[in-house]
C-alpha cells in the first residue's frame, strides 16, 4: 500500500517534529497513522497517552486526543481515562526508559489488571531525550555517553518478563518493517485486554551499536507454525535475542477477562452516568 496522503488520512498531522532525521519513531508514527485509518477508527475515538521522552512526543504529532503525563506515569493516567470512558480506544506510547525504568512498577501492575489498552513501547535501548545514557534494556558492558566504561547492570528483557507475568498479549516488532508493525498494531487493537508491543527502533544520535542495519540483520518474522498460546514456547521465544536472531511477531497470547469486566457494577462508562453534587450528600453526612 502506498503511503496515505495527509488529506486522505485524518490522523496524519502537518505539524513538524523534533525527532532526528532517520529516527525509528517515524516508522512507528507512520504505522499507527495507517493502521488506525485502515481500521476505520475516527480520531475523536482515540486517546494517545504518554509520559516523558522522545517516544512520548508522539501524541503531539498525530491528530487524536492526547495526554502527556509525568515520566513513567503514562499507565496510571491511561487507567483513569479508560475507567472514566471505556468507549475511547486508549493507546500508550512510551520509551524503554519511560516504561521499564521510571514506569516499571506501573508496567507490572498493569499486566496484573489487564486493562484494555494498547501499549507501544519504543525500545531503542537508550535514553534519547536526555542525551544517551543507558536504559533498562541497554546490554551489559555496552558503552554510552554516560556509562563510558560500559553498563554495569544486566539488561532487562521486557518481552520475557511480560510472558512470565502471563500478560494477555505480548508482541515484538521492528520500526523498519512497516507491514509487520501495522499487523501487530491491528492485532493489539482487536485484543480485549492489555496488549504490549515492544518495538525495536534505532536511535541514530545516541546508540551507535543497535542501528537500523543491526536490527535488520537480526530480526525475523515468526512463521505460521508457531503457537503463541503455548506459554513454555513463548518464554523460550522471548529469550531469543542478539546475534543468533530476534524473532518478531505475537510472542504470547493469553486471553482472559479484562479489568473492567471484573468489576460487576461497571456496566457503562462513568462519563455516561448522570451525577449531581447532591448525590453524595448522604455519604458526607456520615462523616459529620
């Protein structure tokens, strides 16, 4: 499919970006624009939530509802928005540091809650906005602008961790493979529950090791013989990373009730309930 023109796709914004030319974020933005348009979703029905970072700037560059939160705090804000108006399709965009570092605690508990949203993590294995220090996914020993003698901590494998936590949908993709990334976004949007997509993407300014070519030479798509519902196979697949090859696709599929379906009294979005200040008077009276 040819790139959709601005005047055809209502999600495509004419605003300029502050991303470096060649940044992997552009591929993720393009995949989102095209996927949402092709699915027939309207901009007013989408909420983009993010924290802080280069990835977190994405809500500024797409025509949809957007909300920037604090560093690492995109998921609790997304939870509040979803509970208030579950009719909105909530998509979180955040980086590897924002999600797995500052937001690591929220990530763990969002897997537990199984909130019905799509979480796209722009994983470039470095902190891009704050000029290139190592992130939770930077490999042990890899040198950065701050860790000049090399990383002293083991790298986190977020895909393996998500599988181990029995996340309901876990996928990995690559920003340089637009058709594949679009397929993962569409599958995640169709999933009922928390859908994590860890997207490998180059940071051309601050990560000179994990380049576009580095990823391109290593990623390979899972074939149709792979069964993502097999938890043991999923965990083994999630551990595959590096020179031996990096599988991309739906690593794990574990359908289960989403967060709101576990709350019996949440029959409809809170925004649709007609409430008046006087409704809580009886509760306030108990406190006096």
